[in-house]
């Protein structure tokens, strides 16, 4: 995905933000993240709080967001998700960014900060459930949870097609935690969705898939706390 941009103002902001990121770097934080398996091509260890403060002083800018993402630093990519204009985001961009993700932090930041505000959120939520890459499927599940939390106006039935994808997704043990979180969010949204999640439990208790059974156990425990 090659992007050619010639915009003096966005280039000026871009250079300023890179300098700001460097000034806030923390090697200790970056090393700790790496030790916990959170890998980036370049990680300056800047806190999310500092990144949010940086983003709060900027107007939404699609061009600047694209420049920041293409830099491929942890901090520049997270800032890109915070300042992009969701109305200018394309499906191609969403697919390209998501397929290039390498860890849960950036996947969660993109879903929470940007994807859930685009016109394509529900479409991608379903498409990505059948993605070949782990972080694509992870993004689908996390995005469903974000939509359930933030999009209060849409009918609960919008989530029915997503719930039909749960059983095959549950066979992947690496997705158990994010599936559990998202399904509990859905169950807490309305009695209708709680019933739908409860109906999934028997399907998940398939002894051929230990991860699926594990998810069922987590859900049963979580549902008790929702009562």
C-alpha cells in the first residue's frame, strides 16, 4: 500500500511528533514490554497517557495519520489510530493496517480509537472473523466488544452474525481471553444478547476442543457476576 503525500503542514506536524516521541522515550518500559512478548520494529516506551495528551492537541488528520502509521514505530502507529478521521478511513486501509499488526496492544488501540468509529465497523467485524492471521481474528473479536459498548443506537440483532462465528473461533486457544471478554460485554448489553450467549454454552462444551470447553467455563463464571 504505497501512499504519496506532499503536504507541508502535515509534514511539519509529523516531524514535530517524532521529536516529541523521542524526548519522552523510556528504554526501561520498552524492555519490559519486549520481555512480556509485546514486539514492535521500534518501541520508544512512551506511555499511553503521554500519547493521548499528544493526540489531544491535534485536529483529526487523515494525511498525518497515514504518515505516522507508515513510520512503523509503536508510538507513531498508536497516534495514527488516535488522530485519523474515521470518515476518511477506507476498507482497504483497515485491511492493510490490521493484517500488518504484530501484537494485541496495537490491535486493541486501533479497534478502540478508530475502527469502531468508521462506517465499516460491522462489515469488518464479520470479515475478519475468518481471517487467516491471528491478529486479524483478534481484531474482529475486540471490535465486536467495542461496538457493543459504544454503539448504543444499533439493534442487538446486528451482533447475531458475529455470534454465529464464535464456535469455530473458540477452537483457537489463543483467542480464549478476548472471546471471553467480548462475549461477557455482549451479555451485559441486553437480555436478548445475554440469552444468545447462554445458548452458545452447550455448543462450546465440545470435548474435542479443550480451548472451547475452557471458554465455556470462563463464560459461565462471568455470567454469574452479571446476575
